[in-house]
C-alpha cells in the first residue's frame, strides 16, 4: 500500500501523524481566513465582529441553498456565496454599525453578538441543529496518493485556496492604491478624510470585504464539515483565541498564527487527544504570560 | 456655594425616594410568593443576583467579561456535587460554590487583566470556553446529563428547604445579602478606586494605585458573587447542567445588565426579571428564544444604551436640573 509502511514518529505511525497534521492544516486554513477578516475589520472599524462566525455559517448555507433550490453548483457558489454575505454585511454596516463608531468599541461587540444570535436562531429555526451534507464537486472528488500519505483532493484544494486568499488579501492591502487608503485610514481616519478620501464608503466596503471573506471561508468549509447553523459559533471562540495570540496589529501575523495554531491543534490530537479542544486556549494563556501584547501585537 | 447645598438637598430627597422605593420593593418581594409561582420568582432572584455581580465588574470597573457563565455554572456544579455526592448541608454546599467560583475567578482574572477592552472580553470568553470543555469531559459533572436530583436539605439542620415557601425566603435572604454586599463594595473607598479605573485607567495608575491588583480583586469578588447566585440556583432547581457554563449564559447575563442599565444598582435585577419572564413566555409559544435575545441586544445597543433604569435616571436628572433653573 504505502511506500514506508513501518515508519513511525515517537511510536505513532506516520500515516496517522500526517493525517492529523493535515486535519490541523485544514482547521488552520479556516482559522487564518477568519482571523484575517476579523483583523481587517478591527483595524479600520475598531469593532470586533462577533457575527464573523455567523457570516461564515451564512456563506455555507448560501452555497447549500443555492444548490438545493436553484441547482447552482459549487463553482458559481464560490463567487455568489461571498457576494451574498458581503452584501448582507454592507447593509448591516450602513443601517447599524455606522451609528456605533463614536461610542465605546464594546458596544460594537455587543451589537454583533446580538446579530450572531439572530442569524443563528433563524437558521436553527428553519433547519434544526443537525448538519446538512454538501457534496464535494466532481472535479475535486477522490484523492491522490502522495507516496507517504493519501491526500483527499478537496482538502488539498482548501489548503491551496486559503493560502491564495490570505496572500491575495495581504497583497491587496499592502500593494494596491485602495489598500494604501485602507492602511492610512487605519492609522488616522480624520486625516485621510481631510485628503478627500471617502472614509465612510471605505468603512462600508471594508466591512463588506471582511464579511465576504467569512462567507468564502464558509462555502469552502461546506464540503469538509457539514452545513449546520452551529458551525460558526463553535469556531468563532477559537478564532478569538487565535486573534488574542497573534494580536490584531498585523495582517500577516493573523494569517501565520491561524495556520500555526491549527497545526498545533492537529499535533495535540496525535499525542494527547483529550486536550485537542483546549490546546489553543492553553497556548493563548501562555502567550498572555510571556508576551501580553500578542506575538505580532503592537498595541500597548 | 449655594449651588452646592442645593444639589446636596436634591440628593437627599432623591435618597429618601430611593429608600422608600427600596422598602416597597422588599415588601413586594416578601409578599410575592403568595401571588406568583415561587420557582419563577426564585429564578429571577438568582439571575438578578448573577447580573448584579456581573455589573460590579462591567458597570463599576468598566471590564466586560464574556465568561461569567464559568463562575455561575461552575459554582452550580460544585454546590450540586457537594450536596448530592458528599451530602453536605445546603449552606456549606453553597459556600463551596462561592469559594470555588472565587478560585476560578482568580485564575481567569489573572490572565484576563493582562489585556484591556475588547481583548479582555475575548480572553474571558476563551478561558470560560476552556472551562466548558473541562466540564464536558470531566467525570464529576456527569457530562451531557449534568448532576440531577440534588437534595435541598435542611438549612442549619432546622429549616426544611423542601417546602417552597421556606426555600423562597432563604433565596430572598441570599439575594438581599448579595445585593447589600455589592452596594457596600461600590460605595466604599475601594469602590471609588474601581470607578476611577473605569473612568480613566491611565490616571489611576499615575495616582499610584496598583490598578492590576484592584482589577483582579474586583474580578474575584464578582466571580464569588456570581458563584453565590449559581450555587443557590443549583439547590433551587436541584440540578446543574452544561447550559449554566455555556457561552450563551455569559451572553444572557450581559443582556440582563445591558437591558436593565449598566452601572445602576437595581437595573440588572429589572433586566433579569424581564429576560426570565420573556423566556418563560416564549417557552410555550414556540418562537426561538435566541432570536428574541439577539433582537433585544441589537435594539438596546442601537436605541437605549443606558438601559431601562439608566434611561429613567437620566430622565429624572434632566427634569430635576431643568426645574432647578
């Protein structure tokens, strides 16, 4: 079957080891995409988007409903689902969040928490708590034998796609003109406005973009995990811990921390499965002891 | 000078009004079990105390904890376990819940006070989620089933808490003692320092206060009082389950405080009464509670951030200052 049937790492067969590492990498891909979106939104809006998990769930459900009701498959949904979630985000920002910019940032957290409850509650009401399966697109079905392990094609695609998305977003913020506006507005909003940049529009677009990123992560996740109303709220708390570890000062920091903590979680599952659900929180506590500002943080 | 004495006089009349209202409120609570289902009242009292304990931290120290379910639910587990498995008497079981919650608060607070604002909220949420996973997997909590059939026992060997009226008045006493403790903390020199931290942390540091110690002390006190509420609740309902330690419970207590009025003495109790009442109403209607909770959250943040009691205070204040001129 395998090229190295006898190879073990610390008494664990290498296939099991690499398999869990892949699971960790997949989880890390989602941590990275979601913490990236949180960091982008927080950087400019100074709001922690508690609804990020719900928007991720919304992306997955958008894909699922497009398929069930309109027969629209995975590939068009990959564009449409983030677009839908992004538009919902823009509407929310215009109607509500834009009224909260002057007040304590905690209110933004509380508002988006309420929003998350409503979104989750609505989908729970109509779809129950059990998950709905979403098939892997035919193009990516099956797997590839890499010699040392068997890689399901879709999982390889998720890792590759998330890397492209994360690096693409990072490049767009660091290298484009719009990105430079965004970075400048993050530093000093009123000065940028004085230079004639339409900052309110920029804020709206940023929230829309952040929401769309969550939606994109959601549709990517649909074939891996089941499409369920609760898929976001379980994830968002871990992503918050990731964000505390990485610090939200740096976009690249959020991405790297996401992948690293996903891998750490996968490794823990190999050696001490009981602790795998809390390892990210333990790492967070250790980082708080050693470097309270976070690994990439720059706030005092 | 005249202005000052005038304000003083106004405050005194306000104080007199408040005292009269307080006496009226206590009388109403004493008479209530003869008119309203006692279990419902006790659940309001437990959640009211929980919300007031939370408000000690958010309203008077300016720290938003998103993990208070850990203290409430943790204490419920400790008390339920002591009362059921070790057959401890009720007072001792509740005390164990308080001590356990305080210890848990010391650990979580130790990590959380290293960061401020939004990060503080996220850290408390993450650590309480860690405690949730601990409760989910640890054998002593009974996993998904929780601890059920907790005996209420005899208070001090004299009072049978199995009778609804007896336990109601005990819970009322616990509630009033807890509220009095919070009132004393808030209006002590210690409480003034907490408020100064809320208003301007940097200035409090520059005045020489070791802000970190004060924050941790406030956090532990808030956790202990939340534990008092949780331990009492475990005896009232005779069970402790994962619901009490889940993050939704942390959200619920925030909602109660926000709805009633952050930083007001009585607001959280009003908020708790409304939320518990609403949940009771919705339980029979089939309308999902989470949606209602979320909608109230959004409405509160957008429309009346001061909460119901806070808005009433603000209204009275503006009227008073207008009539004063």
